[in-house]
C-alpha cells in the first residue's frame, strides 16, 4: 500500500518529546498513539534488548505502517490494536505493572488526513467517514444527519470554536431535510453558505473548524483523554514521565487541569492548618508552560502550528 511514503510525515515536537521522556536504555515505554511510528522509532532506537516499547493504535492502517517501520526493533517492540484509554488492560495482558514513560500525540495523523477515502479531509470529495477506528459503526455521515440542531451547534461551537456555529447547524439541518448529506463536498457547500463571504475571503478554509468538531465528537476524543490521564499516571514508575502533545485548546486545558490535580490533589479548604483529606500528590508538573514548536519546525511543518507539549513526572 506504499505506506512508507505516506507515513513519512514529520512527527510534531519530536526532539522535545524524546528529550522529556528521559529514556533509559532498559526501560519500558508506551506510545499510546502509534500512528506512523515517528516518535516510536526514536524511542525504540534508544533502547537496548533489555528495554521494551509498547505501541498502541486503534487504526488498522497505522498498525500496518508502524509494524513495517519498526521491523528492525521487533525484538523490543510490541504493537497492539486498541485505544489508549484501554492501556490498563493492554499492560495487564502483557504482564506489565509499571512503565518508565508514556507518550500521547493527540489528534488526527497526517496519514489519515491524506488518505482521501477516510473522509477526514475537506479537500477531496469523498464519503463522510472520519472514524479513527473503522470497527466503530457510527460515521461522520451518521452524525451530521442525526444530531439535532442544538447538538450540532454545541459541538461546532465548543470543539470547532467557530463563531458561526449557530448558522452552520441551521444550514445543515435545512439541507438534510431535502436529502441526506453524504459527501465531504456536499457538507463543504452547506458550511460555505452559512459563513459570510467577506469572512470566507480571509479566514482559511470555511470547513476546517466544523470538520474538527465532528471528528472530536465522533471519536469521543476529549472524553477519552479526560478519562485516561489519571490511569496513565498511576502506571508510571517513580520518575517515570507522561508526555502529551495536544492540538486544540480544549485538549490542552484538560491536560493542564488533570496534571495540576495530580500534583496537588488536596481538597481541604485553604485555611485548614493541616491536610485532613489524605489525598497525596502523585508527582510534579515538569512544564509550567507548555512547550511549543520553534520557528524552524513551524516553517517546515504546518501541522505543528497549534501543538503544545505538557509533561508530568511521577514521584
């Protein structure tokens, strides 16, 4: 399938992430969003035969490409098709209790965007799909044709952060009364009609924010992230690190809040002289401010523009 060429996209914040994982040659590491194995390749190449890397991804195409790319390290790499929210189960089944580092690179991979038939992109006319895991039944087409106007408005406003969310939701509902919305270009036309011409002239592709919103909702990306962070911190060895790269302000806010809560979980009122709730810190936030790409990376890789890396270290 010529994966190699397609999956050679640059991994975002690669050096910064690898540096912050503090990789020990004999350590155990998990890449929860394996994708094209850009980050994983760098981790695996730093491990000796005593070390181990577990790569998790729910996308069959990614699994195939990553298996090929990591072939030379097959003695120390285990690849599992699953969602990182099931990391607990994956590690239990492999007989692994604690690990030395976990990496998540949230969001859609360049490969998924570039493969037209996956329906993530608004640049090619194709069926509305956007499933990260093709075993899931519900597609973007189902979502667009079944969500109420209020639900569509909410996700486009919150996940797409589009100021024309109300109008876009209204236009979608009106259009589907005539006939179901089936393809990306049909949806593009509907969105275009909902956004004033003078805004369309300057604001990038009019569909970008709505597609992002549909993708996040369809794949439950924010729920999955929110519900996984504490579990991943619990699986770290002392001094083990969790590195999370986000591409969206809501994702970044979740990571920041969960990290802060694990650093300072005490729920006692501030005027209590001693802590009585008994909740102990699990570690420390390494990144007071998120790490963002430098100018060179921004010039080389458009996709890195909104990326932020946050790091947590276990006590």
